[in-house]
């Protein structure tokens, strides 16, 4: 450790001279490297040598030229290490000097060894003493600052020392060719080597060693160099072997502290491996191939006790739950996993198969032990939207996982119950952890963002592939509501919220001016009224699904009204010479469809309550409250223009919206004690049809009043039209649910005229 006095009075001029000298050396060696490669090596390769010249001289020249390159790299690495160490020493010395200089004004004395005491002890102060009177917290703060400065310098000293030793190497005849671009790189490599060494202890690692291994991973989250060195250092098989040993040696009930460490270790190792997969180096390409190839093999950590162990697929997937893994790696891995399942009795193997371990997922929720590798894989897809879109755009993958029956394809997947008890044929209608993760993956596939990140204006523009997956989701799940598995509806509701433009298009009978009325820079998913009705009715039966569609509907209605209020030239001005009449008609269309959507999900909500699918109406309001954070990001997606301007049918360029109006509306729904104008306790009782309709009218009228239309002399007309149109929309919802469900699961209230 660097001593306090040594750092405070360190003379760094010599180290600066060394940095300058090595900088000059690097320049000279690079010049020699260029001459060697372009001169003698180039000539040797072109020379028509035979015999000993060809077999001995040419390889010697090539090796010599390479040594010049290695020497230049090594010299540059030495310079970089010294340069960064000097910078850290300077910063630490300055900080320490500032601490010492500032201490007297605080009434603190700092000794030559860094000890801290009173400048004037209270026992020696006179009655008229008016100087500073430091407290214990002040002493603690100064001690902490001194320690931080010394620790920074000490770390730089130790990392630089180890790095320089490594650079010199043990080979006296060859330069190492090691390339350190910074002191940080050197530390990353050293820490990675330390982690790899700890990983080789496997099940024999002590609790303190596991905690230290976790600390190393956590300290380098997002560090690509560290991540790659860890993965390559362990190797594909070593990674599998390590985690298998950790899992095998930590089963059953554990102390909370130990369980917390293992849970964190699982997360941080997953984040590290995810970062590593984005490297395209030859070593990482080999690691990826090895990991995939080892998926169908058992890993037994203790052959004296166990006769079998977890499959490679189970181990890898348990480490995939966090982080964004590489797109190609995920798709290659998923292809192999599904291919293996289709050709074996895999779901039962995942559940049972004679394995003697309990779980691969530390600190997991009930019924999610991590034995089903599909769960972790789907979580990984949920964190990489591009990979998920590519994966589910494959119709066989989509059908296999969502449960769609296909004449040409294989039977849909049978999802295992992921718990300690083996269940041969688990009920596919219960909530299994895989269904929740399937929803997450589909959310990423259709929306273009990590399911945990929330939507944005950029992700509101959907690609052809995303729209195609959305179309298949709605089409199949509307015809077969049982495909909306328990745990998926929340994600399906969020997806619907982000496709509200497509849903409004589907409900609008006039298809001639859809682009002008519902502008969107993305690709339409071409939904139909019948499919949308059945799909939303099913999703609306779930509190989280209901909340998401509800908020999405109000977000879109507020945004589309605001858009046309700001850009009447896109649709309203083209419709007729009477701007106000045209705006009134447009508001009527938006409000009618708002009423239809609210009526359909309201019917789904009532059905869930009547059939006791959900325990009480309060769960729906609770879900609305929980959706507040997500609703905040929803406010920014506008009407689907993204961040680019929209060229309307008239050729006018309209910009996107800031979402201010939408934000006010959504805050009024999910937030309590908002402004008097928006502080409605909306949707208090979904079983009261008129109350639901009234709340929809109120929120839609609020959407008008937060736009520039509130200053229009026709604002009263607009509000009246919204109310009448919403009433018509609720009537259409009643008719459509009866029509498209043909009496099944409708739960629609009877008209007062019935």
C-alpha cells in the first residue's frame, strides 16, 4: 500500500520523463515495424526462392517482421500503463494535498502518517475560543477522503506493477505482443484472470471466495474486455462445468445471505456472458459454438454421488435471464433448443429425468426452479428485441411456442411444471413461469424494445416483421382464446397499447382515408374488427391486460386528437372547406372507436368478475395504479410517427408530438390527487356499464380540453360530439361482442330498450 507521506510528497517528474521516453520509443518501433512489413517481408514474399531460402529464410524474415510489430505493441502498452498510472498518482496526490490544506479551517490536524486529530483539543481551549469545533462525523469524513485518495493510488500502483510484469513475460527471445490500451484494460484483464482462477475451484469455493467472485463481476458490468476474457478463460465447457458445480453444491435451504450472494452471482455472471457474446473474436465464436453444441449433454459435478446432472441447455438458459445476448447467438441457440425438444421427450426430461438437484434458478419465484430452459431463453429474447423479432418471425417457432396447431408443423410445445415435484402431464391452463416469459419475448418481438425498458417514439414505428407477428398473435388468439395463457395477458395488453393505431384502423369501416386519419410511419398489421373484438375481450379479462389496453386507448385518443388539432392540413382541411365541421367529424370517429374499445374490454372485465376468474373488482383498479411508471413512457409514443416527420396525403410535413397532452390525461387516470380538472377516480366499478361509459366520456373530453381546441369557439360542440360518439361506440361494442362471440363469453349488459 502507498504510504500517506510518500503520496503527499511524491515527485512524479521521473515518471513523466518515462512516459515521454516510451512515447518516443513507440514512434520509432512503429516506423521499424512499417519498414519491416512493407520492406523486407514484402520482398521476401514476392521473391522466387527455392530450397533453404524458401524453407528457412522466408519464415525467419516473416517472424522477425512480426517481432517488430509485437515490440511496438508492447512498448505502446507500457507507455499506456505508465501514462494512466501517472494520471491516477497526480489526481490522488492533488486530492490528498487539498484535504491537508483544507483541514485546519475545519479545526482538524492531519499528522505525517495520515492520522486525524483536533487542531486545538477541547481540553486546551480557552474560554474565549471561537475556532471551529469538529464533530465525529467531520473526522470520519476526512479519514474516508484520505483513504479514498490512498486507495486510488495504491490500486494504480499494484495494477501497473502486475501489468508491467505480464508485459515483459517469461520468454526472453520473443516480445509478448500484449496490447493494453489503458490501465483500466490492464485491471480488467487481471480481474478476469482472478475470476477464472476462482471459477476453477467450482464446488470447493468458500462463501468468501464466492462473494469475491461476485464482486469482480459486479465491478466490471458492461466491460467488454473483462467479459470476453472471463468467457474465453473459462471456455464453453468450463462455463457449463462451473455453473453446474455451483448449482449442485448449493441446493436446499440456505442462509439468506448465502442465497442472496448466489442470486447476485447468477445475475452478474449472466450479464458478463451476455456482454461477451457481442465480441466477434475467433475465441468467442468458438465459445458460442461450444456452448450450443453442449446443450444436449449432462454435466455431473460429483460422480461419486450423482448419476446425472443438468443439461447444457438448462445451465445456459439459467444464465440468460439477465443482460442482452448477441442476436445471432440467441437465434442459433434457440434453433438448437427447439430442434432438440422436437426430437426428444424434452419437457419431461426438464422436469424429471432422474436428476438429483432441486433448482438452477437461485431465489426464484414459486414454480420457477429454472429447470425448463425455455423460460430463461425467452427472458433473453425479451431483453433483445431484434433477436426476438427474428426468432418469432419463423412461423414454426411461433406456432410451437404459442400453441397454434399447424397441419404441416410439429405439435405445439407441452410446457412443464418447473418445481421440485415431478408432474408428468401438467395442466397447461395454470400459470407456469414459461408463459410469463413467453409474453415478455412476444412483447419485445412486436414492439422493438426490451420488455423492461418501456416504449418510446422511436419504437412506435413498427417493421413489416413486427407487424406480421402482431397479426398472427391477434388472428390466432382471437380464434382460440385459450392460447392467451395465464400470465401472458399483461404483455399482450402492452402490445395492444403500442398497436393502438392499427386497432383503430381495424375498427374504422371507412378504409379510404386511413393514412390521413390515422397517420403512422410504420407498417400496418392489417387486423380485422372481429379479431380485434375477440382478442381485446380476452385480454380485458386480466387486470394487467385491461389496465394496459385502457391506458393505451386513452393515450392514443389524446394523441390523435392533439395531432389533428396541431396539423389540420393532414386530414381535416382536405375533407371540406369547413374546417370546424371536419374537425367535429374527426373527433366523432376517434371518440366512437374509443367507446368501442372501452366497451369491449369492459365486457371482458365483467365476464372475468361474473365467472370469478378474478377475485374482486379492486384488482383491476390496483393494476391501473401499478401501471403508472409504464404509462409515463407510453405518453411519449405519440401516434406512431416515431422521431421522423410525416408526409400527409396533401404532401404536408407534420412533426411528431411531445406527448404533453397525453401525459396529463394518463396522470389523471393512474395518479391520485392530480389537478381538479383531471382528478377523476376513473373506472371505479367495471360492473356498472353506465359508469364505465361516463368515465370514458369524461376522459375523452379532457383530451380535447388539453389541446389547442380548448380555445376554439366550437369546443362545446366537440365535447358534445365526443359524448354522443362514445355512446355509439359502446353500442357497437355490445353488438360486436354478441356477433363475434355468438353468445359465448360475452357478458354484455342488456340495452335499456331490450
